[in-house]
C-alpha cells in the first residue's frame, strides 16, 4: 500500500520513475505488473502509466499532467494551453503536446494527444505538475498554426477573452521564430483586439518586420472573396470579426 500511495502522489510516471522508488528496474517491473493487475495503475502509452483513484476508479492525473510527462521536454501548447489558462471558447477532445522528442500520437481516456514539434522552450513554465506555454507564447503559437489547429474562428474567440498581454514577451517569441509572415499576421490579428492594450510601437515593429510582403492570411482565402488590407499587405476575410457575432454584435 505504501508503494501505491507514492504512485498516487506522482500521478503519472514512467518505468524509470518507479525504479527510482524501488531501487532497481526489476522490482519496478514487478510493482507495475501487480498494481496493473489489481487495477491500481493503468498504462497510458508505452512507458507511461497513471495511478487510479480507489474512490473514483479514474486516473488521478489530469490530461495536462499526462501531456507534461509524455517525454522529458513535453508541454501543453496551442489551443490546449488556452484551455489550461481558461481562455478557450470550447474544450477540444484533442490535446496538443509540444516536444522536441518524437512520439506517436495516442489516445487515452477520451483524449487524443497530438504531437507538435517544439522549436524552443522559451515561454514554457511549470505550474504544479504541468508544463505549459505562458499566455504570450500561447498567443504567438496559436496565430502561427491556426490554420492547422482549431481554425481562425476559434482563435479569434480565444483572443477575445484575453484582457492583457505583455507585448515585450510577444516580441521576444516573434524574434525567436524569425518569420516575416508570422510578424505580419500577428500584427494584423492582434490589431483587431484593443482589449490586449498593445502599444502603437508594437504594431510598428510588426509592420517593420513584415517588410511589405503581400500574403493571404490563410491559404483557403485563395478560393473565397477576400478583401485586401493595404496597411498590413494581407488578403483577409471580408468582415473577419463578424465570425464572432452573437445576436448581431461583435465581441470586440
């Protein structure tokens, strides 16, 4: 029972974590086998396990904790990070896990864990047992990949919930990614959200780093009837913010 209590405290763990508790890998294998047989431990994926609560018969760890333990450097990102920060319009069944280590996507307990290649660990913070991108990194990542993750409408709904963002952090992450197009679409999209209280200096930096390129905000616009923003050099959806209309009033 003492070993089970220790496993409960960890929540989710690897074979090596159990070996650190027991002193050797053979004993760890024996503990995992016996606890799985008793229904006290469940296999999440290869070499990742979760302790089961005797009260609820459910894993004691959250999906965010699982995502933070998939690999040595894994962390919650993109729309899932918005969810963690309480700024998502809806909770997805898909949980986005950034990591530089390769792993196959997997499903566990109603969640599909999807790997995204991590190009930097800047802006990743640890909150309790969860590693997650901070709000500003989440904003930049979500703008960068919105066409593949969640879509434009869901991105806009998340951003509408942000009341303040530290522009120095956003600039830092944009500099790390060093993408002209990312500067361009970040500047345009965030200009639609005065609720973030970003300065004119921030938007001037975005324009400067865009270098007057002409792009579509996303590829699907090529098959629609976009309008051109001369200020940002972008083809954008007609009345983009109308995507957020509720009862005829825009959220921003």
